[in-house]
């Protein structure tokens, strides 16, 4: 069984709730071993869509723009 807790709350608040859930699960007597808590904090993500025609009309190079934005997810149109 797996539960995924997703929230905009602070990480500490989410972890405290996960700990409460773990304690309640163990108190239920339905588990032979303590449920594991595996914390994964997702990083905010952004997506940039680059208009190729606009890039060309400005005399810019799409490759250089992509290079300048290294590390970002870039989708071209």
C-alpha cells in the first residue's frame, strides 16, 4: 500500500502529518512492520515555449537562446 501526500504546506508540516499517519497505521495492528516514510520534495518547474519566427525576426539565434537557458526544459514552436 502506498500513500502520496501532496500539499503546498511547509515541508515540516507535511512530514509531521506523515509521522502521524505512520503512528496511526502501527497502532491499528494491521501492519507487520512500520510503514516507511520516503520524503521527496519536488522542485518547482517552468516550461518556456520559444517562438522561432519571433527569434528570427529579432535576429537572434535559437541555439544561443537554448544555451543561455541551459538547465531549463525548452520546447520550441
